[in-house]
């Protein structure tokens, strides 16, 4: 695989300048959080994190202090740089975005040398998202991350996986169980498994992941979708289909969290999908989530995760029973 060319977004920063003395145009002043949560025993200062696919520290650091978030979930990392999919990668849908970026990233070695140290230098709570095209890919990345300062790992099992016959390993509970069992032997870090909604019953892979050693679950990843260009009669996205995210997926995400919480009352859950306000984040907490991740909203509003966190903190003021449960690592249901 060819190594993808990778521009250093920190080029131009003066030698010796650190994250402590750089001038950031933060749009939010520092804030004293009142309502923390816990995910698999890891304390979060608030229940809101970024979702991996839409977060890049180099881009958002000028707008807000990401260490203010409950956690920062970084973009998926692979054993070697991935160039992603060629051609047109995104399209708009009704209240949604469709993407087939292909998990482009500069690889785990760059992540360990560059991205992760910068986030830990500002005391961010970091969840490293792991991607792979086969079980060996996942194992290699997790082994390298095991001795890193990453606080948690999130395993993205929605990638096409040659070890699972080319399908997403997250759709096959047997393949998923094999993968998570292997990864559990490699790391002592808290391991979150990010589930795909593109299955008949999401509680089946959820149970397989937990029984194989997952410490927590995050759900949902994107739905499968596409758009057609009516001028040509062909798909807009070169890859044909892509992952659907944005406000339209909120009801799907909520139903998935509710079903998994009902099936697995004890497992920590991070809710994802369609969250662009404190009110929508609160819906996930009432559905049974311990925390949430904000993704697509950050594509058009880079500060959305922090805004959602502050709105949610205010809403929890009037909900002391829920706030107390979250602080103890418990959930509403």
C-alpha cells in the first residue's frame, strides 16, 4: 500500500511554541462542569465526547478548548496510512450527510508521534478509535496503543473485513467475538466496541462484544445509504453507497440504545446519532446511555460538541436524580 502524502497542519508554528503558549481564538470561556459521568469506570467531566469520524484537533483547536469535553474520540487509525476512497466521497441527504471517505488517516505511528501527544499535553481525555481491514490490522494497532497515554480504545467494527469474508465484522457475531477475544488479550485499556446499525437485531452483536471482553459499547455508527444524480442516472458517490449521519438518524440511534440497554442492563453505553443539541443528548441519557458522542453536527458547526455539553449541563441542573446516577456510573434505566 502506498503511503499517503500527509501535510503537517502544524507547519508554520514557531519553533519552541507549545500548546500552552499558542494563542487560540476560543469561542467559549472555561466552564466549571457540574454533572460528570463515568464510562466503564473512567471518569468524564461531562457526558459529551466528539465522535471519531468528524474530529480533527488541528482544525478545531482554534475555536475551543477540546479538553473541556468529557472525552475526545479521535479519527480512526490503521496500521499504515490509508488514502481513503477515490473520487466523490460525500453527498447531502434529507436532514443528513452521506460519506464514503474510507477512513483516510496517516496511520498509527503518526498518531502516536503527533496527534495523541498534543491532546494529552492539554489534558484531554482521549479515546483512540481503531480501524482495520482484517483482524491482524486491529491487533497491530491495539498492541501499539496499549502502552500509549490514550485513556480508552474504541474499536470500529464497521470496516469491510477480509477476515470476515469482506463484510463488516460488526454484522457477524461469530467474527466479532473472535476479534474482540483476540484484542482483549492484547490490552488492559478500557475497550469500547462501536456497533453498526446495519443488522437485523443490534442486541446480537452487542451481546457478542460484551461476552468477548468489551468494557463498553458505542452506538450507532452510520446507516447505509446513497443518492442518485438525476442528470446522469448514476450514484453521486463514486463508492456508490456511504454512511448516513446527521439529524435524520436520531430516532434510529435512540431505539438502538434503548434495545441494547434493555438486553444488557449493566454494560456502559455511549449514544451516537443525530445529536446537535443538549435536548437530543438528554434523550439518549433517558434511553439508557451513560454518555454521548457528537459527530455530524461538528461538520457545519465545529464547536457543536462543546455547545451541546454546556446545554446538557444546564438541563441536568433540573434533573438531579439523573445527574446523580450518571455521576455514579449508573444510568436512567
